[in-house]
């Protein structure tokens, strides 16, 4: 195995470790952060089961965003199609992580291809909105643009690999399966795949320390996840006990 392959195998394991430990650390921090007040957005459910029912359409359809004005609806279109297409693309890539490939993964291959074509369009909507919305442009920071550029680069290199600069999928799958089985294999002989894979590793490392953690935060947002029972049960902050 070449020295470059050894380096990328090591980087892949490091990126996976940083992502996993960083994600778990943020989850623990979120759970430990006290909510001093009952701030559930009304009308809010009065039971834990009701909270779950409330969160399902929020997670699947971004309901609160869809109920906003025209600007929010534009964001909803870009955001919803971006997240759904991104999820389908990730699921389609699971064929590289299994041998043999499960039937449910194979059933997602065709829709995953369409998602790969929708993905850059949805991302373009989000980018245009960030530059044309004066308020959003004012509060945008470097990290907001960085993650957009990073995801764009991952998407573009993926499309190039799919339609223009094809690489040997047998070598790619052998490399991925080798990583999963802790039996590192030779890195595919494709500079574009190396770039695409490197960008994915960067995203994994960056994810737990970025605003991308909203993927988890929405599940425990006090405004959405609190039970609205201030009359039935007194809410006491930990430092006031």
C-alpha cells in the first residue's frame, strides 16, 4: 500500500473520531444546559407525547418555516429540498458501505440520482437568498459562507465523478469496505475522488463545531420541545433548587 493511502486511511479514522466524539459532546452539553423558563411556543402540547407529535412535522416538513411570510417560504423551498436531496444522496452512497447491498438501499438508487441533480439547485436558492437578503447578509459570518462553499465543492466533485470523470467503483468500494472492516485498502487511483473524499472528511471534522448541529438542536429546542404545563408543574431552574 502506498504512503498516500496510509495517510488517507489515518485521516479517515481521525475524521470519524472527531465527528463522533464532537457530536456526542455537543449532545451532552445541550442536555446539561438548563432552561430557566417555560418558553414553549403556544399553542403548545401539555404532554411528552404531544411534544413528540409536534416535533414530527417540524422535522419532516419544517412546519414553522412554511407558515411564515414570502421570504420564509423561499427559504423553505430551498431548505427543504436541500435537506431531503442531501439525505437521499447519503442513503444512495450506502451501497459503497455494504456487501452485499441490501435491497432497500438498491431501491433508492434511481431517486438518489434525481436528488443529486436537485441538490445544487436547492443549494443555489439558499446562496442567492443569503446574498440578496440585506438582513441575512449583514449577520452572515465567515463560517456561514465556508460551509456553503464546502458543500458546493462536495456536490460539484460528486457530479463530476458521476457524469464526467468516472472512477472505478470497484476500487472505491474496496477502499470504503477496508476502512469499515479496519483492514485499510489501496486508495483509488483518481485525483478527483481524492479531492471529493478529502472534502467529505473536512465536513465531518467541521460538523460538530458549526451551525450544522442544528440538525440535533431542533430536537431539544425549548420553544418546540418543552411541555406547556406551568400551571400543573412548577418549573425550577437547577441553580434555584
